[in-house]
C-alpha cells in the first residue's frame, strides 16, 4: 500500500491518502476536518479503485475525468449499450452516479 504522490494530483487523492494511511489533508480547519471525516465514511478504497456508497445503497466507482471518454464510449458504442444518442447516453451515465 502506498500513499498517492503525483505531480498532477487526482481529485480523490486526499480521500485515498486518508483511507490508505490515515493521512488527513494539510491545512484543514476544524469544520473542514469534521466534514472530511464525515464524508470518509462513505468511501471504500480497493486498490486501485475508489468507491462511494451512494444514497441507493450501491457502491459506485469514482474515476478521473480523463477516464470519462472511455466510460461514455463503452456505454454508447459497445454491443450491450443500446446505442443511444450522445445526449441520452451522457444523461444515463450521470444518472447512475458516474
């Protein structure tokens, strides 16, 4: 297990660092720390993926913006996708929590 340390820090790096090594983000106020720890209860790190427990009781995988193109491609162009148009595909992907 290692703590994320990259020059381009992914949006979820603080949560992964906390889940992997109990490392809180530096410079948090008391209120920010309290909110961060409250939110941390809903996240699960299974290397190399971060999942969030959503309101519907399902753990949904979180990913980088760069991966969004691949997700949309698979949801639109794969044989099991239903071949919806781009607007409808994006709407469906966002509805399921991506």
